[in-house]
């Protein structure tokens, strides 16, 4: 029979619509403005006493608090609106002191039953949710110096092995200078180093009774090191941000030595710097002997806060740049540890050094460049944020080398499982190949994002109402079918964005508005074809059947060409262009389903199987 679906098809359509409604529901639950409390060091925790201090400070300041809770990331304070959130930040930061990080955040309010089935709201981009924008500059000269520092350690080991005596080794200005007391040692060293380290360029000089071998990079090697440093930093920052769960970040190269980082949902630059891991790195060094020169020694404290110190050689065996993989676990005594796997070059260097250092202690040094914020009350009584940048070098562990180490070993002496997992994350994400500096910091506040959302939703509502009014006036009852399909199309589109964790941006809202027009365009083609068939004298049932069949090819061609353009935009575009392409692509797919299948099902239910039924079209 014409224009009748079997029962299973109606049930399948209802199932798809029901799933779409369920997975679109979380978008009706807006995030709560919140403050995230954490500590500067992973060895400290935020407890109930910390929350009590914060709550008392808010009470004294007359700021309403919605809810306070302890989470795995620290403490969370929820507020009723963004104004209370912004006013509370300096109050709590002043009350807790500079040892705590107080970061603006947005906490989801999706009901537990929806979260349990994987339903969540669509992620909002930087222009809607607010966040931070960083422009970072990679210190490429420092990358050259770091590479020469590691090379210096390797060259000294080679000279010692061959019993070639040298006086000192200095690295400065992208060049290494090795000083000798005898010309014979200078020439022997030159031949050895040219043979073992052929990637460098060498020259010799003398001054008085001192003889020098200068080591530097060729232009090609220098450019290669700088390019590697930029690419490695780019990859490392992406990995760290992704592993720490920042929704849809943007990390991309800009120019020859700069990187742009955008983190939606984060409005505090100090907290954002902590999220991307600053410039954390590792160094592996031997403990200095009692007869070592003071100029060749660094005295560092342990990271566990015990106040212990150790004297370490300045020579670096390897850095975190040589770590290929890392994961946290527990040793045989149930204490946290990090299992390390090195790349080929790092493993060879570690084996070469530790082969002759069995019985000596080796330290794992953690280096981190950080910024500290504190609020100072000015003469006008207002709290002003003051930031200070600083570097920390501390010892994670100091263990005795029992045997020659190779590509795999472990780091022990960690204070807590949280510290081991955090260290493994940083190592797994990769070390920064060169220091980075923050050239520009921009904060997009939640108020601007809220205004963008309001205007974007308003434009979508106006577009929806205009389209629905046109369809009702022009196509009457069939216009009602089209409007129902259009509403379901928007629901399914939001459900797909939530399921795929796609990011909704302001251009994405423009894509949704465009999708509305394209969704009814298919119905316009079908309804126009039905009208033509009726004017040609066909019965109503045949006119409906012919209208859908004959319009289908045209609809398919038009949507496929638009979908191809959207895919190309997504492939070659960045940022806003991608946001537009995502909503347009998903909207085309959902509109094909609603405009053809759902609309046909409604018409079949009302008119299917009824002879000579008058069509209100």
C-alpha cells in the first residue's frame, strides 16, 4: 500500500528521536560558576579546614556560596552567578595565602542519571565560554645551549675514557670551549671529537699557555635544532593540555618561534600556566664526590619538603627530552614509583655513564618555571593581584646505582601516588626542548561569553520563528509536519554534538542557523513536487509518493555537495572555520533524516492509505 511504513520503521524512528532527546537534555543544565582550589605543590592537599577558611572569608565579605565540596582535583566552591564568582576570587586568595591557587572555573550540573549513560552538554569554545589566550615565545638560543650542555657531558666522558687531560669546558653564546694545558692534548682531543661527534664544527686557538678547541653548530644543524625545539614544545604543550582534560584547546604555531595556546573554560592565567605545566623538565645527575671542585657543584634541596640537601655534579647525564614513555605504579613495598623508558640515544648515554658509576648515587632533578600570585591591598582599599615569576630546582630522588642502567629503569622516593602520576604525566607528554616565555596573556571573561551566547541563541530563535511562520502560511498542514521535523532536527543536532564532544562556537551557531534553512529546503522541494503532481491530475496518494521519490535525487545531490564543502572547510580551516564546518556537517546529516524520513512518517500517519483524502498543501 502506498505511503505506509511497517511498524518496525515507526518504532525505529521513535527510538532515534528518543535517544536524541535524552542526549540533548544536558544542554538545558548550564554550568555553575565556581572557584577551583588547589595547592602550589602536589605534596599538599585541600581539606575541610581549607574549605572552612574560605567559607568564613566569604561570609565576612557578604558573598553567597551555593555549595562547597572536596574533589579529586582539590576543592570546589560553587556560586549562584558570575558576579559572585568574580568577587569571591580575591577574597579567598587573600584568605588562603600564596601557597594556594584559586582559579575561576565552570562546573557541570548535569544530573547523575544522564552522566551515567555518557550524556553531557556540548562543549563551548573560547568565544562562548570564556577562557585564556596565550602567545608564547620559544627561546631558541637556549635550545642550542641545552644541546651543547648535553654534548659537553658526552665529550668529557669520551676525553676521560681516552685519558686526554683537559682543564675546563665552558658553554656560552651557542659555542663550547674546551681548554687544555698542552698542545698535544689539544690535537688528540680534536681528532677524537671530530671522529665521534661529526655533527659539530671545530676550530682551534691558543692564548698564552692555554690551548682551546671551540665546538659549534653548522648553520644547517643550528636551524634543525631550533625547528626541533619549536615542534617538540608544540607537541608537548598539546599533550599536556589534552591529558589534563582541558576541553577542546587550541595549540598551534605562529611565525618562526611562537606558539598560540587557547584554553576555553579557564579565566585565570596563573591557573592556566599551571595546567600547561609551565616549563617543567627533568635532569639526571650524579652526586658529587668529596674531592669535587666547588665550581662544578650545585647544592639542591629535596622536593619532599624534608629540608634535606645533596651536592650534585653540574654535568647532566640526560634530560627529560630523552624519555620515550613513563607510567606510575608501586614498588614491592607499596610505595609510589615512576617507570621510565628512554629512547635509543638516551639509553646509550645512560648506560655509558652508569657503567663506570656503579656504587655512586644518581639524582633525579625536577626543574620548573612557575608564577606565584598574591593579592595586596592598595591605598584605595582595593585588592590588586601581584604576580612574580620564579624557578624551582629540587631533587625527586637520590638512589644508588646498583648496576649499569639501560633504556628502562624506575624513579622512587616519591611522596604520594598523586605526585607519581603527575610526574609520569609530564614525562609521558614530553619535556620542553627549550624554555618558553609568555609574550601576551589575554583573558576572555565569562560575561563576554554569556553575551555571545545570548545574541547567538536570539539569532537562532528569530531564524527558527521566521522559517516556521513561512512554512505554516505557505504549506498549511504540511507546514506543521515540516516544523515538527525542523524542531527535531535541532534536537538531534545538539545530541550529536554532545555525543561527539564537538565544540560549539559562535560561528557554529551561525552554522546551526544556516542548517535551519537547509532543513526546510528539502521539504520545500518535496512539497512543491507534490503540488505539481496534484495539478497534473494525480490522486493524492500517488502525488505524495511521486513527490518524495522524484525530489529525493535533487535533495541528495544538493546536500552531498554542501557536505563536501563542509568537510573541506573542516580539513583546511582552523578555529572559527572548523566550528562552522562541524555544525554544518552534522546539520546536513540530521536534516536529511528529519526532512525525508520523519516528515514522510508524519504524512503517512495522517494521509497514508486514505483514498481521495484532500491534502492541505
